[in-house]
C-alpha cells in the first residue's frame, strides 16, 4: 500500500480536510478496495455524526468494526490501521501536493495498462482513450487546493488597475462599446446565430478591428476555423478590411496586399482545420495571443464520453480556463436553434444544444438575428444575452453588406 495513500486517509480524519478532499480522492478510479472501504467508512461516520469536527484512529477503527464485522480480524486492515496511526501531516501545501501526487500515480497506472495492452496486441489503444485519462486527471487536480490560497487579497489600487485596464474595442460600433464594453483579457464570449445569418462575417469584421488596435504590440489575434475553407475566410477578411467586394478586388491584388500589410500586418493569423482542444491549446501556447476566435466553438473535440450537453459545458469550461492560463480573450461562435429562424431578437433560450452549460461558463453572449420579412434581407439585430463585463443588456440593428463583409450600425 503506497505511503501517500495512507497519508491522505490519515489527513481525512480532520473534518475540514475531509470536506475539502474527499470527493477528489474517492473519485480516483483504481484505488485499492481496502482504501475505498476506509473512505466509505469515514464518509458514513461523518454523515452519522455531523457535529463531530474530527475522528481519532481508535474511534474510526471501532466504527469500522461495527460497520464491517466480518473484517475486524483481517490482518490487512489491522496493518493498515497500525500504519496510518503513525502518520501526521500538518502542512496544508504538502497535503495538496500529496493528493495531487496520489491522483497522478493512479491515473498514470491506467496509462501504463493501456500501453501494455497496445504493445502486446491485446487491444489497439486510440489517442482519444489516452486523452480521456489525461483529461480526467486534469479535472481532478483542478479541484485540489487549499481554500486559503484561493482567497483574493488584491489591494484596491491593483483591483482598479486590473478591472479598468485597456480592453479591445469593437470595430466601428459605439453601441457595443458602450453596452457590452471593451473586451478584457481572461474572458470568454459566445456569438451565436442561425446558419448564413453572418456570425462568421461578424467575427471577421471585428477581428480586423482587434488586430488593427494590436499592430506593433507583439500580440496577435488568432482565428481558428473548423468548418469552411480558411482561404475563403481570409479572402472575405480582405473585403471587410478594404470595403470592397471580391469582384472589385480581383484587379487590385497588389494594392490589397499593401493595404493589408500597412493596417494589419502579421497581427491577424488564420488557421484552418482546428478541430481538437489539444491543437487549439498548442496554437495558443505558440502565439502571443490577445484574442482567439474559435469558429465553431461547439465543434471542437474534447476527450470525454459525456453526452453532448455535458460535453459542451466541459468544453466551454476548458475555454474559460485557457483564457485565464494564456491571459487572452476567447470568443467562440456557435449555432442558434430552429426557433431562432426568422427571429430578430435572440435570447439565451435560442442557443443550440446547450441552453444552460454554455451560458454558465461565458462572461458575455451575443445573439445575431435576422427577419425573413421582405425588405429586411440586409438587416441584422445584435442582442446582448449575457454581460458580466458591464451588466448592461439590450439590442441594436445593423445593416449587413454580405459582399463586402461590413456591419454598419443603425443610429
């Protein structure tokens, strides 16, 4: 029996530590049955005696024998109790490290088993199976930590600096800049619409504005796509930047490239075929990103066997953590449901697939609606469905020029 496993069990005799770490430890899949039995006994004890702040080893052993009379003379458990009794860990940081180490040891053993099965031709192991185990480990260690070290003690002076620092402005949109506000780092946003309404065009249009603001800063806007041709998206970005249709630009190639270099340069990066979360994170790690557009966000694969609704919640939580980790902004694009067809003002209830999971992870959300009425073909309505940035809501109309990829705000 690993000493670290016994150390964790010993530490859980304190109720506060039990409440903090029990769920994390008990969810590790390949703990020994003896350790699992002890954990189950501790859980039963604390549930029955809910006013008790700690349990001694002698009390636990007595309770164990009452709960498991057939095991009270077991040599294995007698040795376990004897070994655990001599362990004591008072350092909370060390305990967190031990818990994380226990998790890693057990998940690593799963990877070793998969590797042996693959090498011996017992089973052909896929990369997704490996990713799933690693993802479970990441999920486990994200829960490990001492609450005292998570408390925000930032001074007011620093808080003002952080919360009022410069953000990215929306391109030629007074309404969005006033209502939704500047887009701050470490935030996650979601833009959704029905197919062919213009969410990709909207993202292209504003990505150019973000990139222009960042020119010369050393930071970039990363546009990752997994749906249509990335060359097509880059071509549309020229139209949007220069306010020209593709037909108009065909005879102006040199001028178009010159204008692009002067206004955007290498600040806006287009990358296609980004369909897995590991690929996306590798790109974010490589580039010094100020903003990352994921078109489309819900289509990114992530190692999990959860149903689609739960999968999306896990995926968008990962986006949120990546925005924090890389000090950037993540903006995901997604679909609206069938009820949004022909509807101008969209709400969170018009999200496709996940109407709770995605909103729960986002800092802001924007729906883009379109009416099917005659004469309204070029009209779009942007509605703020969630806004933790400024707390302001509302909607506004735009004229969308499809051929030039332009959004003109109605005054």
